[in-house]
């Protein structure tokens, strides 16, 4: 079962690398990271129903550290993949993410089995074969892409190390906390007051003109009530994450966000 889960994880990461590289060429890597974490959190919460999830203090602590590593790893990875070439930057990340935990285990006195040593050799051989590009027209990664790949490799290694510390019976608790932290880090610099004022400006034409009484009987006119379709909210979220929210305004005649 462990081998099966390992193969499924490898396939998932490989597919995520490919899709993430394409997305990172169109929008900022940080945006791709945030979207990936939101989707990952949804799946983690879904699978936690049958598999369970514990949120003891040590589980939360491990999840926080894993989340920091995860946010760095995914952001660096997508940045590296956007610069390319994928055939070199992705295997470089994979090698480091596999070697660092092994080196730490060996330094802590753990003896590797013959099967583990064989798997490690096969990983190195596979990476070399994947990264090999025949012909004279070979594009090597830039220094920036290489540094991003190295950062991603150490980040993923940190994820695996902290996940390995998860207590038995904690279920998906560490993973859920890790995803929450991974989503929070890219958004921590958002100024809530400025964002609120910006929403008032963007959706001013859709503001509901209504006056209600508060619990003391005083008339109050809410400024935060807007009548917009659900898909417009989705558009606003996308614009927030890709940093273009200040460039749009809501058009009531078209019922969509347009360049302002």
C-alpha cells in the first residue's frame, strides 16, 4: 500500500509540475501557488471525512512548519518552471527533495536498507535520463532558474521531513494545517482597509440602496451590500490573486468586471 501511495504521489506531483509550469507562464507564480493551495485544502478537508484529522498542539506546530516549507517550495518551483527548461529544473528539484531527507536520516544514524539504496540510485539515474536532451541546441537553465529549483528542492525536503514527524493517528491534521498556512502566507500583506475601500470603488454601481434600523432603532445605510452575480465574485478573487484588481471596475450593463 505504501508503494501504491508513493506512485500516486509521484504522478500527482508530476502532473502538478506540468500544469503549474503552463499556468506560471501566464500569471504570477505566487498566484498559481495560492490557487493550488486552495484546491489542495479543499481535497484535504474532503478526504479528512473518512480518514480523520487530529488538531492537537503538536500537530498544529508541525503543520505550521510544513506550511512554511510548502509555500516556499511551490512558489520557487513554479517560478523555476516558468523560466525553464522544465526538463532540467524539475528533475533538479526532485533530486534535492529526495537527497536531503536521506542525508538527514544518515546523519542521525539511520541505516539504509539495500532496497532503499537501490531506489536512491535509480532516482539519480532516472533524473539524468529525463534531463538529458540530445542534440546541439540545448538550452540550460539560467542562474535564477537554478536557484529557484534549489530553493524548491530544499522546501519539498522540509515538507517530507515535517510530515514524517506527524504523530500516529493524527490523520490529515498536519496536511490541513499545512495548506491553511500555505494560503495565509501569500496573502498576509493585504491591507484590509485599503481592500475594503477598493471594493467600494469597484462595485459602487452595484451597491444596494437600502436603509435599515439597528438594534437601537437608529437608521443605518450599509455600504458593504452589493448585488452582483456569483461569477463576478470569482473574477474579483482571480484579480486579487494576480494583482490586477486595481485595474477593473464592475459594469452593471454587462454584469462583469471590465478594465476601468
